[in-house]
C-alpha cells in the first residue's frame, strides 16, 4: 500500500460515520508542517497568517507551539474579533477603510493594545482620525514596503501590486508623518515578497519555466535584501523603538530569516500545504487539509460523478486554481466540464472501484479558502476523529 493509499484508508475509517461533503485536518501532518516552518525560520518567531487557517482552534494550537508568536490578519473586523477572543498580538496585513472598526479600536484600550493596523499613505491616517468618533486610544501602525522587483528602469515589474512605498526615503517620510501625528505610534514594518514566497519554482513538466522562476527569485532576493535593510535603517532613524520587521511567507521562510534586518517571519499556507505549494525546491510539506465529496453517479466505465466540488481559489484564473482529486490516486477531471457547481465527473480507472456513497478526497488550491466552504473541520489523529472544530464560517463570521 502506498503512503497515499494508507492515508485514504485512515481518512475513510475516521469519517465512516459521516456523510460527505466533509473537511478534515490531519493533525500529524499539521504539526509536522508547523515544526518544519519553525526549523526553517532559524530561531526567528513565525507570525501565523490567519487567512491561510481561518479556524480559531487551529490558530490556538499552532500559537501554543514554541517558535510561533502573533497573528497576521486580513481584515480589521477579523482583527478586532480575534483580539476580543484573547489573541494579544494581531497585525492587520492590509489597509482598511472600516470606519466602524476604527471607531471601536480607538475607544477600547484592550483592542488598541492588541491590534496593529497597516498604512502606506497619509490618507489612511486621515481616514482613521475621521473615524475615531471621540476615541482617544493610541493606534499602533505598521508601514508596508513594496517588494516587487523592477527591471529595465521599472518597465518590467515582477511581484504583487501592493504598497506605493518603495524607497527608503518614502518610508522614512511616512514614518515622520506618523511620529508628528497625535494618536498614532509606529511599531513595525512589513514587506511581503509574494513573488518569492508564493510562486513555486519547480513546475511539473515545465523545466525551462522553473529555471526562469528560480533565476528571477534569486535576483529578487538579492535586490530586496539590500533595499529592505536600507529601509529599516531609514525608518529606525525616525522610530528607534520599532518593535518588529516582518517579512517572508511559506515559500521563502529560510531565505528571509537569514536577513539581519528582519525580526519575524510570516507564514500560514505551510500549515495546510495546499496544492499550490507542491512545486517548491526549498521545502516540501505534507498535505494536512482535505475535503471529501460523495460519489452520487456512475455514468459509465471509468467515470464517477461526485456531488459539487467546484471550489476555485482566488487569483488569476487558470487550472492551477482548481482543487485537485487526491484520493484515490489516478482520478482526473473531464476536460469538458471540470469541477462543477453541483456535480463533478471524474475519469480514470480508479472510478470503477468506487461505489455510490464512497468518498473522493480533494486538495484545495489554496489554504484557508477551503474554510469558506465548510462550517466545521474534523481533526484526525491516526484513523480517529478527535475533535470537531468550527471554521470562521461555522462561527458565523465571513470577513471577506
């Protein structure tokens, strides 16, 4: 029996009493992935990206491990909710226009002490001030550095379009604006190199593309290590008590951790290891989060149909954004249909061994987005479910 076949047998036994659709997290794989992130971080704390987990119980589990500290959130509403629940260090990774949330933050000492908000423009400070509604608490602020690699004088850009702040002087100027402004305190810098951390460099069947990605990423790392260090020096000259410099992502943990200027690493997808994180030379993880759909039809030889399954991930549309049939091995989509809204035909010889009601296990393309489809996760140890925990959705929370 192959390791994957053994996993299928375990998951089927553990969930035999449950009807699909069902989502599971294999805790042995989850914990092993967490340990690997800590190892690669080389002693620097790992801040957990909540968008890649979206389950409070699992956030609590990983933060209880040595080597993890703090949460990187994705909306202000989520940040406040987590802080009210007892999480004491929440860094909001994106600017917000949530005026109601800022009013709550500015009037609550506990929330103001726990949550740090992201800015890259004075206009965002203006919005926060206008939203205070009389609240006088000091708002903790982090500046975001644009990490994209610019070539040919900026005519070619490699990396996400995030912050407009690119050069040390730009961040230092905004830091001075924060320092001069009552009611704000600059505590951190964030620089997420998504073109390195979130792009696989070993694309199956594409050796030339993979080599090009590796060359691009090596050039990006060389450029960024110098620019990030210069930015940190410039901002510390304005705010010498800066608490943290955050960088990285699952695919670049060990590279970013090696930079002296960086004090902490952000990662989250590496806990679940969705399919987009299969194509890396720098690390390998174990798939920890899966979902099962039930077989509901047998249209013919070599074909079964499962209920639903059309759960595409965000990002530029393409086949890599689709879930992938994982167990049993050897199933594939019908190219004329793909994964459907209410049913999904699957092709391949393993289909002939599947009966009505059997489970087919899938992996999502991305990590936390799976939790937007399910209100609970079954936590599996060995071949037993040891807990059932709610996702954000299961707690009635859909932040985006």
